[in-house]
């Protein structure tokens, strides 16, 4: 079965419009609703912010489903498989299943970790915060600030983390950016579709605006293998590996180990 979709490729304006539909709500939650609600609600501001971010990602899932329904009509597995590249990687020359491509995610994961998690490039975020102090992250936007004794035994926190991971690394961000958008960007951006997809993905983080320069570099290759091997799954692995330390840290907080 061919992995090419019959849906007409998106124009630049359509791509930007769809990007705005997922990016602007996140910015609204961060810069409008949180300052209004954090001082007056009884929910811990860090939890409230996290719930808003999850809500934004659930919206990405809902929007993705609406788009797919409009494009494909009845959402059968066969149609979704073609449209979203829901198959193992395929060798570009032989057109055969090429599972070895999964191993190519390892250097990209290491690359992303080096830039995004090593701390060596935190100066990029610090520079933005110095230039635009009004955009600097509030304490409640930093998930590490939830690592306090008050959440010992709060098992609901692990539930929130699991839902967050589901929509962050599969049904929300990945489904929208690498599932809905990426296969339809070749017509607008040619062979650089994967790179422009990353630019949009990085810029979408308006709710973490001072981290956008770091995301631009760190997540550069998230969609590269998807395009090369016409498969949705490489970026899910590359992006989703972030769930491991997150869930481990939340479990440690709940168990009182931190």
C-alpha cells in the first residue's frame, strides 16, 4: 500500500493558520488566564498551569480529528494509516519496511538532550529573559517547582502526568505537528518541509517564549526521519523519551523521595 496521501498539499497560509489555532490558545492560557486566576483560585498555581497546558494539547487532538474528518470523511484505519503515515519506516529506494530506521532515532535523541537538557545552552533562554523581562517564566510555569513535600502521597499528580504525556507525545503535539501538518508541507516548503515543521513546532511554544531559541536548535531533527522514511513513529520515539524522566520525577515526588 502506498504511503502517499491523496489529500491536497497545504498552502503556506493554511499551515500558518492551523499553527495559530494551536499556538495562540497556549499563549492565552499563559499570559491572560493564569495572571487572572492564579491569585484567586484555591488550586496550586503550578497544577492550574499544568492543567491549562493539558487543555491546550487536548484541543490540538480535537482539532486534528476535525481536520482529518473534513479531509477523509469516515475515519477508517486504512485512511488514517495513509494520511498520517501510521506504519513502520519504509526504505525510500526499496519501498520495503525498514525497521532499522528506528535505531536512527538514538543520535537525534542524544542531540536533543545535549541542547535542551544538558544546561550548556541555558544562556540562550537567559539572554531572552534579560532582554524581555516581562516574558520571563513565572515560578508556576516551571514543573520542577512542584517537587515539594506538599505533594507527597498526591497520587493524582501521577495521573495528571500520565495524561500530559499522552497528549504531549502522542495525541496532541505529535499528532498535530508530525501527523496532520508534516505530510502536507512538502508542497509549500519542498525538501525542507521537516525543518519548517520544526520552526513551527518551536514557535508554537509561545507559552515558553524565552525557550523558543533553544527549541529551534534542540528539536531541529524531530521530523527528519518521519519524512525520509514516511513514518509517524520516529518523532514519537524522539519526543516521547522525555516522558521517562518526567514520570520518574513525579513518582519520586509522590513517594516522598524528593
